[in-house]
C-alpha cells in the first residue's frame, strides 16, 4: 500500500497480506498462508536470495511490535550467514549483521556505534579506530560490552573471526559502497 502511494512498482510482492487486509493487484504475487513458520520479511528475503539477490535494504520494520523487530534482526543474521548483506533502517539508525568478516567505516564519521553478540559467542572480535578498541575479544549474548562505542573521526574497522555480531550505527554514517570482499561503509 505504501509503495502504491509512492508510485513504486516492486518486482515481486511476497507475504500473507493479513495486515494489509487484501491481496494487491500485481503481476508477480507470491501469496503464503497466514499460518506459517517464517515471517513475511523472511519469506521475501528467501525468495530474493533464491533468484540471486544478496544486498537488502529493509524499511518499516522497527518501532511497531518488538517481537517483529527482533525477528527482522534475526533475518539480518540469516542474510549474513548465507553470504549476503542486509540493513534495517529506522529511528535514524542502521542495523546490520556481520558473520566471520570485517566491516570498515571511512574517516569523518561521528556518533555512536554498538556491537552485540548474536548467538552464544562471538569469537575474535576486533574494533579499531573507535573510542573503545577491542583486540581479539570474545563477546557473549548476555553481556552488552560493545554498547555505545563512539566514532572519533578516523577510519574504523570491526571484525569477527567466528560467529555473528549485530552492528548498530547512525543512519548519517551509512554509505553504500562495496569493495572486494570487504564492505566499506
């Protein structure tokens, strides 16, 4: 309905349409039953990954039901664990997941950035170029050690050797560039 009001025609429309209250008119509708194991967002991600997409920008998933927000953050982990890149935008924040890899930020960034373990353990977490660095640390899901770190204007990197982390930063610091196998933000 929002895309229709904005005159944006999506490539496909995926979901059960229970919240919308009707099935929209579109040439590529993928309708699912209301009672299912995946969220509509997860179904859309799986559909898109299956046809070859791997970068995802997700809007309108925060600020409503907390359980749906958590489910969408878990969907970011699914994307990351399957070799893709996903970003949730909302409340002037960007949330992404990183699995066994590195994420870089260019110099000139300011504001907060937080790093959370997603799973029992995130091993070999290194943070460079932020106010509070870490070197090869192990984070756990029950200790928010990485909350409220700060950009200091220099280039910064966050890396993890094993596991998955959630990274939250200001939307003002988002820049969509991908170079080699390393993600430049």
